[in-house]
């Protein structure tokens, strides 16, 4: 076994507290403060008014949640897209992860690479790629996906499939290969093997990837 020779930096109790304070301060001003500011501005009657009690109102939320029908429609579409994306990614991602786990050859590695690229791209670049690809996938042929909800569904699956693949793959790595071999020896194959043995063992990892 290779010996760990990485350098260690030991800090006194006071220095540890200072480092922790600096890290929490950084996280506070880069993560929490912007959200609090955005939330506070949402209560102001008009943009640009000072944050005073007489300028605060709930009318913005009243309009969005109860008066504007587009808000409920957008929330409903988002929920449907997220649900369908989760189901498709759960099935497809687990299959890809299983093939990657059982057959770690060049083909499965390339498949994982292609699944990873959309997630690694900046969001704006990926969105433009989806628009240009589905406006006219083949010259002279427009399938009608651009401008519909289906382009969002395809984009979601393409973008987030890798999260399920990695989650399922990590879950499969925790299963000893001898368990599957024992199941095969006793005659448990196909769906029976997955239902009775593999799924109960890897279900937490699958659910974690699905919710991501």
C-alpha cells in the first residue's frame, strides 16, 4: 500500500476559528445575502423605492399567484417536465450505468463521455445548441419540436441524464459482484434478479440521482 506523504498543516485553536469565520463569512456574502436581497426587493411596491415599511406590499405575490394565469401554467409545466424527466433519466441512466459497471469497455466509456458533455457545457451554449439543432434537424425538415414543450423535455433529459448515471453507477459499485453471481446461480435472472436483489440494494442511490 502506498504511504500517504501529503503535507499536513496544523493550526492552533485560534487560527482554526479565524479560518472557519473567514469561510462562513465568504459563504454568507456570496450565497445567502443575494437571496435575502432578492427576497426583500420582491416586497417593494415599485423598483427603485427605498426599503421602508410604507413601501412594502404583498401585491406582487398576489398578482403572480392568484391573478396571472401564466404563473400557474408555468408551475404546472415545470412540475410535469421535472416528473417525466426524472422517470426517463431514472430508467435510461440506470441502464447506462449498469452497462458501464458490467462492461467497462471503450464503447461504454464513450457513451458516458457523450452523456457528460451536455452537463459540462455552459447553460447558454447548451440552450443555443438545442435551438439550432431542433429548428431544422435536417435541411428542409422541421419536426415542430422547436417552440413546443418537447424541446424543453429533450433539453432536460440531455442535460441531466449524467446525474442519474453517476448516482446509479456509484450505487452499483457498492454491490459485491458475488451477490449477482449467486443470484444467477440460483436461477434468478432478468427482472427477477433486479426486483428481488439489485433494486433493494441500490434503491437509495437511484432515488438520490433521480431527485437531483
